[in-house]
C-alpha cells in the first residue's frame, strides 16, 4: 500500500509538472479577461474536461494504437518524449510568447469563445505531445490503475486552480506565477533528460542482448 501511494504521488507530481497549470493560469486569465463571468467559467470547465479526456484516452489506448498502427516501442517513445520535453522547456524559458486575447462578446458568440477552451487552451497549451508521451510511460511503468488515478488527481487540482483564478492572481500576483512557471520548466527539462537517458539505455541493452 505504501509503495502504491508513493508511486501515485511521484507520477502525479510528474504529470502536473509536465502539464504546468501554474504557468498556464496567467495565460488563461489573459485569454479570457474579456469574457462574461459565466462564459469564462464554462470555458475553464471545457479546458479541464477536454484535457482530462485526451490524457485519459491516450493513457488507456495509446499503447495499443502505438503497437498496432504505428509499430513503435516504448523505448522509442521515451527517447522522442525526452527530446520533446527538453525542447519545449527550453522554448518556454527562452522564447515565451505573449498570449492573444480571445474574441470579445461583441465580436463573436459565446459558443465561439467556449470552443477556444478546447483549442488552443486544452490542446496544445495544457495538454501536448509531451504530456501524452508521459502518461503512456506512466501507464507502462506503473500500470492502468496508477495512470488513471494520477490523471484524476492532477485534473482535480487543475479544476480547483481554475475555479479560484481570480483569488490566486490577487494573492500571488502575476510575477510570482511567472516565477513558478519558470521553475516548472526546469523540472520539465530534468524529467525530459531522465526519460531520454532511460530510452537510450534500453536501446543499448537491446543491442547488447
């Protein structure tokens, strides 16, 4: 039981570091600041449920699709995922883009605004290729139960954070959230290097065998 909880905690922390909600919250706030309060809340719900659905689906059937349709193995996903995470972290640290504002209520319908919760906010801002590769690795290393539970835990935390975006911004301020985002990028880079090295070791072991 202790090992299960430890694994669940570690995998949840890894996944939340990859998804980086602390860094995305200031972006989501900026992108939805012209929305009505009701529309904004709906958009945040769409972000959470869309992201959750993508990660959960990929964690459950991603390996099946990978093995049967794309004919690739986990060691190759580890190498690609590690490179991707390092690249994304470097890009976010060195080349941070300024978010674009969404349509105002006079420029488009509520439905148009809420659709932005799916693209680009849920995907690829919150959930991207890196997090998809990560959940597949968690599924392979820790099993279905841990991958599902860690996904539920992480997106419950994200939903809670989005629910209190105004309070979080008032308490911490944009500067502190920005600093947290930069720290998360360093963790992402370290995780990416670890995943990459693990994949390389597996390739070398297979060659040696």
